[in-house]
């Protein structure tokens, strides 16, 4: 994205450590970050790197917009998972959220995010690509771990890649779990880790392949695939032993820790 960055940036933060990494890197490079936190799990960490942290439920659209205008925000980044289950748990729908939902014909992830982008643009805010402040976290092509996939696993990766891309095209999910050229689980509303749990159980915890890809024509302003140490711990628990990622399209959080953990537990990580 060819854009001049404003000194004052806004981060709308969902779950996980990824929003914290963005705030940390932005601050290190001289930017001020104001956070709108939609989750309680990283609030304290965000406060270390942000000048202000506001806490709202995802449906508090009126309050969020007022805060953005009051803070003079012109550029904004979305980072961190905001699942539909989070929306259901923190159901505080203000009038504008109700109106936006009424206007939408479907409630898949892309449709919701594009509607939010449209709403932000109405008040003069540009949504930035998610990777602008965290480009170093994008995984590069190659094998990351000591172990490498065998021919059977490579066949599962190839088949899984094609399947995951089709699922992404339909905006269903970005991950699939494979074994012996069979699709054991496809990610949907529950997220990657629970998809791994279902697939691992069907494989009787005796080895399976997890493939995670970007959607075709991925809008880099939201929903770029990301993995971290939690994904690997879920894989270990349910017997998955290969994680295949799309290079240049996937964010790896704390990659060195991921590699160390994978090597210690005989898990393969590769980017194709």
C-alpha cells in the first residue's frame, strides 16, 4: 500500500498477542498508537505500548465511532481474532450496529468486515493493511524445523492446499486437517484450534497434517491467516505433526519460540 503514515495510529484489537506486536513495533518506530480493545485477554499488554486503550464490545459501533472522531484518528489497523463466538458472548448492540446488520444480506466474515470498512470511510478513516507494522512476522518459503515432510505428508499438503483455497473462496475458513489424502476437518466458525481438535480426534491422535492458507484475492486489511504457539500446543495435544503454511501470506507470531517448540515435540513446520 503506497500511503503516507500518520503519526497517530489506531489499532482495533481482537484476541491474542498479534495486536500487542503491532503496537510494540509501531511505538518502536516513533508512532503513537491508540487502541480500541474488543477483548480482555491482552488489555494490560496493550497498555504498555499504547497512549490510550479503550475497551468496547464489538457491537458498540456508535461508541467506537465517537471515540475515533474525538481522538482525531485518520488511519486504523485491525488485528487479532474477533470471532462470531466473541460477538455472541459480548452482545452489546448499539443502534448503528443493529442498522448495519439489517442492511447486510449475509453475515460471513468478509461481508461484515467490508461493511465496517465502508462505515469507517464515511467518517474519513482509512483502513491500513494488517502487515504494515509487522512485515517481519510474515513467514518465508522453506522448511522451518529440523524434520521435513515425507512423500505421504507432501501429498496431503498439496491436496489440503487446494481444498483450503476452495474453502477460502467460499469464505468458510482458511484451514483444513488431512490424513492419507482424506479431509478430516474444515475450519468454520469455531476457528483453527478447534478444527485441529476435531481432525486430530478423527485421526486417533496418530498424526495428521494441518494446512493454513490465505483466501484467494485476500483483502490484506483484514483476516490475514496467523499462527502462534497456541496452535502448536493444540497440534501436540491432538496428535497433528505437520503444519503447512502459505509463504508470504501467513503471519507467524513469536516464530523462534514456535520453531523451538516444534523441534522439541517432533512437529514439522513448512511454508510452501
